[in-house]
C-alpha cells in the first residue's frame, strides 16, 4: 500500500472515530442534565450555566479561525437571521429538551431527538412542497413506530407525565429541524464556525435574560455539584464534540458522520442504565432498533443522492442538542 493510500486510510478511520466519539459525548448531555435535576436545579438555570460556560470556548475557537482566514462583515439582515436561528436551534430547542427530560428517560429523549431528520423531511414535504420517495415514507413510518414502542416502556413506569415529556422533546426536535432548514444557506455564506459562535452567543444572551426574569440570583446560589456538572456539560458534551464532528465532516463527509451518529441512542441507553439506574428492556431495545434502522435508511438514501449528483455536503452538526 502506498504512503498516500495509508495516509488516506488513517484519515478515514480517524474521521469515523471522531464522529462516533462526538456522537457519544453529545448524548452524555442528557445524563448530566438528569443528574443536575437531582440537586433541585431547574431547566432555566441549567441551560444558562451551560451556555455561559461554553461561550468563552466558542469565541476562542472563533478567534483561532479568524487568525487563519479573513472573514467578511455580516449585514444587519444576516445578523438578525442568525439571532432568530440561534433562538430556534440553540436556545428554544435546548430549553424544551431540558424541560422534557424532567419527565422521561434519557433513552426516550435521545431517540425522539434522533427523529430530527424525519421532521426536516416532513416540513420539506408539507411546507416546501418537496417530493418524498416511497423508501423515505417507509423509513418515517418505521421510525415513529419505534418511538411509540419506547414510549410504551416509559409510560409504564412514569405514567401520563411520559406523554408530556415526549411532547416537549418532540417540540424541541421540531424547533431544531426548522433551524436546520433555515441555516443551510446561511452556513454556506458565513461558514459553520461563525454560524455556531454567533448563534450560541444569541442563545447565551437569551438564556441569561430568561434566568434573570425567573430567578435573578439562581446563577450564583447553586450547590457546588451543579457548577461542576454544568462545566462538564459545556466542555465535554458541547464544545469538544462539536469540534470532533466538524473535523469528522471535513474528513469523511456528512453522510458517514450521520451514520456514526447511530452510536448516540445506543450509548445513551447504556449510560442511563449505568449512571441513572434506568432499566433496559427488550421493548426499549426493539424500539431503538426500529428508529435507528429508519434513520439509517434515510441517511443511506441521502448519501446515494449526494454521490450521484456530486453535491458538496453542508455542516449542520448539532453542537448543543
């Protein structure tokens, strides 16, 4: 094997490993949020602390990127668009997700969020009048059947609150799906790093306004474990996986990174069992397999289209959900 082939092979393997590790770390967010709830912290405080701790790291990444390339000034219209996208994709979506986690298991939460591509597909069909193939319809049906199966498991242990929790997390996924649709062209124009940094800054500002409205002193009166959990959430489950996913997309492309994302629901299920003592049942595993199989079909379908048309992928990796 030539040295160039060996180098490409290593680059490919490292990209896949980064994508898988990034997916696992992203999924750990739900575990840390659940642990924070055990110390009586509320969703408003958790999201504000997470964003405030992640913000300096995001701007450090932006500063490093700005040193390597010249960035054009953004128009006022673009700034307003990014602020709105930051509200939908990072603040509102994360807030609904955190609220929902109070009522359902981390396994169900991650599986519902994993349905985001199907929501994008449905919005594209009903709102943007885009065509959906028969394979995509099959994937949609199988995916939502899987969620229903996992929901039955949660409802058997938590009762009617499981429906509320799943509804909140599904609304979170819908909010992020709208962000994904709206951010596609913006990412091409301003770049993924600047998009993430500006949108996360908007989210941090909104989360601070929210917590000051609800409970002005909450950021300063939490017990010590809350601050450590928030720091871990910001660094280990937000910024680091964002970097891993972005590098992985650059090395192997979005379709393969999306396929590696299948590790997210699996790892969440087992982390919930190991850390939070949440049960793992055959019903739960069956539903998870249905959802992941459906997403795999969608990703494979999109990948074949991209390969046949040779269209470059756009980085829409989720650094906050």
